[in-house]
C-alpha cells in the first residue's frame, strides 16, 4: 500500500515538474520574442531618426 502512495506522489511530482518546465520555457520564449520585437522597434525608430 505504501509503495502505491509513493508511486502516485512520484507521478504527481513529474506532472508538476514538467508543467513548470513548460511554463518556464514558455516565459523564456515570450521574453525572446519580446526582445526581438523591441530590437526591431528600436531599428525602426533609428531608421526614422536617421532619414
């Protein structure tokens, strides 16, 4: 019985862990996209300034 409880807990841990990994990589991707967007915006603004 004890073994089953531990196994169940282990599965929940894996689910939570993979969810956290997914969440953090999603946040990182969002940051990268946002930085890329900011860099593009900056280039556009600079282009307008130098014209």
